[in-house]
C-alpha cells in the first residue's frame, strides 16, 4: 500500500480546531483522513484513535452500534489533552462496505448476531486492515501511541506494522438497549475488552 498526501487545511469543530490531512491510497483510490491537534510530528505516547468509517453511526446517529459515540468521545479526549491524532479509515462495516452492512443488519433483525450475519453473507467477522493507519503514522513521524480502542486486534494490527503502541486506552461510550447484544457479541466472539485488561501496557 502506498498513500499520497493530497491536501491539508484547518477544521474547526465544536471540540477544537484540528488540522485535517487527506491521504489517497494509490492502488484503490480510497481517501483516508488524519485529524491532528497540536504538534504531533515526532510524538511519543501520542493519544491516538484509529476509527473505521461508520456512516450509520458517525453521520446518521444510529444506536445500533457505539461507533458515533466513540468518535465523539475520542475527539473530546484529544481536545481535553490539547494534543492528539484521529485517523479516519474508509472501511465501512468492518471492511464489507455499506450495502453489505445493511444486508447484515437485516439478518440481525431476524435474529443473527453481528458475527453470524457477516458469515452468512460469506465474509469474515472483521476484514479491516490497518496498513493505511501505519502509513499515516509514519508520514506524520509519530514514534509511539496511546491507542484509544476496546479492540486488542487493532493494537496487534498496528504493532504488526511496527507501530509502538505503549498503552491501550479503553473507550467505553454509548451502550444502550439497541446495541447491548451487539456489544456483548463483540466481547464474547471478537475479544473486545470494555475496560482495562491484564496485559495492557501503561507507561
């Protein structure tokens, strides 16, 4: 994978004024985003969120997942810290795309859990790849990160790309009656940890 930096500008939000950088995957044409606050170049233990696109949760305020809640919490945490980085990866539906995600939702409406729904459609439970995040971190000269995630597989994905993840920071927000079963499935079948766990590194 090769990313090309396309453009940089400022992005005022209700949390803070971020710098927004757009990177284009030269092979797929997909564009990914890096939102940074403060000087992140050469950063050690930089508070970081790697967030996969979720149109339904991030933009349409769906209660079926916790994605939108996590996105807002991450931006608030970075603003409170006055320095940090959010990488927004364009890999909707854990990598299966928007249309297939809605097909999976329909199967969940009929009783399947989120893992079973993906498998019935012929997909693995999680097809996301973190190569774009690794490249953006390299481009920004970030040396190590405190990663806001409940997903140990995301930590391992970055570490496979030689990113130094010095701490996993839990990001537990937005549980409700509509996503309670979904979040339980992520914990029980996908290994997500809602809180700290043995083995988490804290500097």
